[in-house]
């Protein structure tokens, strides 16, 4: 017996996600969607065509809408379904996911559009209760009317912000923000991520806006969704996006390059081929690669870079999920994607940026100058950004430690950028 979920882009039917009696997924575009030249393919890996996409073609995009690793396991336990059953998980969680799509049972339409005011702000007691619930029931899975999902291995919850106050989305309502509690196994990740994200924005990299907050001394990070817009009348609209694993047809459990996931050369090829204005998108990806080295973010894998569909133009999405993983000795120190065949800053030589430039098809002198310039900007702004976070009530030795790690890494990149290529490691 074949079961089906209807895939919607706002109020337009995109197609059907199906599962057969053998557990194989398939996706088919709706005829009206195919014949309308104004309608996008939902993924570069799923171009518009009449023929049905098989499981191998379908799964990378749709499984990529679901949480990863331990979060996926916990959601599956809370819902009483197998963690390997993408279809059942999407059936229960697909009401608000990354991008413009929603998934609903066959024959059921999405709820009518709703404004921000459709939700009721949470009081502190309810918010604290939700924070306590997330470790065992990510996304509040199983709560009546709650169908939310985001990719990633960290705890997070899609929410709506109403006059600065947090609310849960009404059924079918697009969320506007992401609430991210700290990682319990690592120290001070709220201020760590706030520092990395705000530093990226401060040096001119398009980055999702973040605000570190506390409720009754419980810290969390509030992240503004770049794939949502709020109109003047309060109406919330979804913008479509897909991460690089989805676009390249790579299953989410293979997001790391060491497991067959994306490396930088195909990522640069992807944006050159797909983006409406490839030159600025290439520069944004280059800047992101340099910044992640400078800030010590070894976990920048294929699902941490995305494409954003806006006003019929495809471009590189703002940066997100930036963290100084170098601050945690127990976290794997090797870069998720190598730079010039180097997997750690300690392995870099003055020739590494030239090697990287050849790999990604860019001018060696330009890449070298860009790395030096961004490192200098980081060094110029790190104290100011750390001061802003401290002034928001997150002062302390851990914030100072994160800033010092970033400062030292930027200084090393400046030394590398100033040394003559071919000389010994600095």
C-alpha cells in the first residue's frame, strides 16, 4: 500500500512524497507545478520533470529537512516511530521546516495564512518548562498541533517573536526565529555562538541575526530566520532554501567530507552553476571558508552552507551555526572541509591559500589577500563584539577565553598571509 504526503509551497501544491510497502520513498511533481514556468524546482537535485524520482534521488532533500544524530533519535523515541523512517517523521513534523515547503497528509490543505498575532506569547514559567522538555522531546514532538522540524544535531525550537516576546507557532503558522538552548556537554555555547555570529556580521559577512538571552538565569540564543519575512501587516512568508547536501543530492548522514560529503571544490562549482549572480556568491563562500578557519569552527560541514531563493533569484544564504569549536578539547579539531588539503590551522603553511585557490578555481593572489584582510578585520573588531555580548549580561571568563582563541588564530592567519609562499610554516 502506498502512502502519500502532499508537498506545498504556500498555498500551491508542489507534488507528492510517497512511500511504498517496501519502505521506499518517491517524489512526483504535480502537473500544474510543472507547467507553470514561474514555479521553481524545490531542489537543484530534484529538477522539474514529469517522471517520478526514486528513493536515491528523493531522500537527500526530504531527509535533509529532519533533525540529525541524537536529536533525530530523541524525536523518534518521543513519537514512537523508527528513527530511520523519514516518511513517518515528516508526517509528524512537516508543518514548519527549513525553506518554503510544508508537508501535510494527502487530501489536507495547509491552514490559511496567519499573522504574527495568531500566537500567544509565553510567560517565563511556560518557557522554562519548554526548555526542560526539549532534551527528551525535541521540537515538542507529540504535542497536539505541533509539527515543527529543523535540520541539525543541536537542540533548537522554531518560535515566533511577538513584540520581543517568544511564542509557539500556531498550527501551520511559519516561525520567525529559532530558540537554541546551550549544548549541555560544552561550556557557554550561547555566548560562544553569539560571539562567532556577531563577529561575522561585524566584519561584513551576511549572517543571521542573533540575540543571547536569559529567562530566570537560563541562557539561550535567539536566531532570526533568514528564510522568513514579516510583512507590514504582520503576515509571515516563507522563503525557500536548501543546504548544500540537499542541493548536491547527498544524504544528511554523509554531511562530513570524511564520510563522502561535500568538499569545497564541488561547493564552489555548485554556486557558480546555480546562483543568479555567481561572482558575489563565490566571494561569500570564500569569506565563509576563511572565517571558519579564523574563528576555529571545525564543524562547518555541507549542511551548514545553504542556498536561498529570493525574488526569483538564487543566491548564497546568510551564515548560521557558527561556533568556536577550537575552544573545546573534546571536540574533533579537524576541519569538516579541508583548505588546500590541510585539516587544521596548525598544518597551514604560507602556501596553503595558494593551494586552496587552485582547488576552487580562483586567483591565488586574490585568495591570499582576502584571507589576510578578513583576519585583520577580525582582529580589529573582536574586542568590540565581545564587549557587546558582555554588556548583554554574558560577561565572564569563558567569553574572554573564546575571544582570546579567535584573536590568536587571526594573528596566525595574518602572519601566514604576510609570509612569502613556499617559506616554512609560521
